């Protein structure tokens, strides 16, 4: 009778079944994000993270597949995960899919343990800024750039003006500060597991197999296999999803406001730019 009644209960209530909440953090990392191309940010992930940690489970599993992006949003997501892990006294197990690089790896070190596929890409502990310069094009098409500022440095690195040495030096100084913050974070979280390799913090990236040798990951394996080995063959994985679907999120139905044609056109144009930036981030890792 007890076994029969136990079978009627939800899986998460059964005494012989461990349910592990799973968060998927997949995509580029940037503040805001387009309505048609959602990205990872604290705003877009906080609800999922908090819901996962509310489960009566011994651990939270996080699947990461990200080439990076905003260092600020990456650290905010990292911090929220660690704060809740400490508050709820739960282990965090991170599983890398194709790539956890740059900001993606910054989030990954929120895990107490990091697992990867042998062919996953990990690392890229560095900072990059990229843009284009158009001063010669402006001359050829006969367009004059007019910029008026209050503050002599307000228009530094203007893509329509020739690049200045002092502007580049200023940018590199800022990058070094962000890079140092990244390095300190990795050292704090990975500690003595990191190998003394001169290339570790140069922005290079490696396969999961090499990452294991360098101490960037703890083991090779997949989520389902690791969790069932760790918590038992009957372990269930519960994917944490957003409460609303596609139409509810975009306000196309069930909303008084909705979108106007100009709104949709502007969002579509922005989406094209976001897609180009996203494609460039993934392409760095051959993906």
C-alpha cells in the first residue's frame, strides 16, 4: 500500500526520487537584449536562478553554452548564483556544452564543480573590444562629420574620426582593470586546482580535455550521466523555464499595449545588428 501511495505522489515528493533543478544559460551575454533575439543578462536569468534554488534539492545543475559578452552582466549572474548557493546551502554543478568562454566561463566558475565534454571549448580569460573605423570612407563619399562636445574626451574612439594613440591607451587601461577582476575571480573560485601555465590568463581557449589538465574544469562528462551517478539511478532532472511563453513575453496577445509597426521595424533592425555581433562572438570559437 505504501509503495502504491508513493507512486501517486508527484515525482518531487517521492522519498526515493531525487529531483535536481536544471537551468539552461545559453546564448550571448549582454544587457537588455532584443525582443526578437533574447540574450543572457541578470534581468533575463534572475527569475530562473531563484526558482531553481527554491527546490528542496541537494544541488542545482546549470547548463552553459555561451561565447561570452558583457563582463558586467556575466559577473552579476555569477554573483547571484553564488549568493543563493550560500544562502540555501546548495551545491552548484555546472555542465559545459559547446562553449563556456570569456563571460561564459566567468559564469561557469560559479559552480562548485565544472564538467565538460572532451570537445567543449573553455577559457578565453581575457577582455576584447572591437569596432570599425570609417574616416577614409567619409572622405570618399564627401560627408563631413560634425561632433560638438562639452568635455575634451567625450567623443573618444569615434569610428568616423582617425584613431588617436592616447584614446587607444585609455581603452587598454580600462581593459586591464576588467581583466584583473576576471583573473581574481577565477583564482578565487578555482584556487589550487589551476595549473601554473603562462598562457592561462592570456585569452587563449582550450578543449574540455585540455581544460581538465589546466584545472579549468573538474571532470569530463554529461549532465544526466553525472547526476545519476552522484544522486542515484532514479534521479530526475527538472528543467526550470520562464513562466510565460513566446506570445506572452512579447505582448502580442493578452496585452492592451502590444507593438506598433514602427516598434516592430525598429526591433527588427536592432535584431540584425545583435545577430551580427552574436555571430562574431560564436565564430571566434569555430562555432
